[in-house]
C-alpha cells in the first residue's frame, strides 16, 4: 500500500477534538513503564530535545519529561491539550504544549528524538513524511494492539455501530516505508502486558475512539452499543484483565 487509506481523513480525525473524547482518553491502556524507559534510553548521550507529534493527553510526554531536557508536544486538539495540562506531570516546565496542526506547526529543531503514539496515521502523510525526513531525526511510532479473549465477538459488534464505514485494515509502517520518504530501521513488539480495567471504564473507553464517539453515534446508538458490549462481557469478572502488546517502529530518512 503506497497511499494513505481514504478513511484516515481530516473529518474522521477531527473526532479527537471532541471534549468528551478527550476526557475519556485516559481510560485507554497506558504505555507500560518499559516503553517510556526505552524512549528515555534513546536520549542518553544527547541534548535531550524531543518532538512529540500528536501528543493527545500526553501519555508519552508527561512521563518522558523526567528524562528529557525539553519536549515540544504538538496536537491539533484544544480539548486534548487542556486535558494534558491538567493531568499529573502536565505542568512540567520542560514541556512546551503547542496546540496546532502538525502539518503546519512551526518546529524548533534540532531534536534528538521524534515520537508519535497512535497519532501519525491521522496526519497527512504526503505532508508529514517529508517534514519529518527534513528534520533528519529518528521518529519512533508507538502502536497498542489490544487482543481480549472476546476479540472475535468484538470484531462482529463494532462495525454495526461504527461511524466510519470505510475502515480497512492497514499496516502504516509498511505503507510509509513503501512511499520511500521514510524508511523503517527497527520494528519490535513488546509484551504481552496486562491491562486491568473495570467493565464500566472498558466500555466507556470505546467512546474515545474516532469511530465510536457518542456525539457522532447519537445517544440511542451509543447506549445500545454499551448494552450489547456489557452483555458480551457478562461472563467476565470485574475488573477485566485484558492482554495487549506495544509495537515500536523507528522511521528514518530514506537514503538519497
């Protein structure tokens, strides 16, 4: 795949500007300490300047700031940025929160590391790939892959309520690599990890996804989805113990 999938467009991505989505985002699984420590390790021997693209509520930035000299955290969502500032570590003076579109935000190089956690796919690759390549700095892409025991049932349920009808599975790292502007220099999978979460919070976390925001689904559909998901989980214990992995992919500038 050399082209960005059609469903990864600005309209669908704008779901993350919803204030309820931002408030629910913390219910999604956090990156384990091992992942943050791995990013910190990459800063050793450098000036410790980091750019996070699509920082959201600061899952990475707020924890990495302890090991960095400066983090320039960019996100287009004012709602996400407001949440990030209010959460633990959000007031760290090493962080510069910058509410702007990553495609046009003025960057402040040099950076020693670029990070994007489950966000880069929503950006315009035709703009962002050359912007990142021009910075000549390794970019680490993080992706969480959640696979509960009830995955098959979930895959049948979600499309019945999703507001994104054109979704198709895709491999972003391979697609970016195929475009030729950025190359993948490292790709590793970490875990499995265990995410312990209450049933109520697990259900609510689905509404922090672009395809299942309550504002776009409408309250009746959202309530019906919640009820069906709760029925699916009826035999499970509370709290749930959900297994997930984290993929770390490092992208660098392609050779001339």
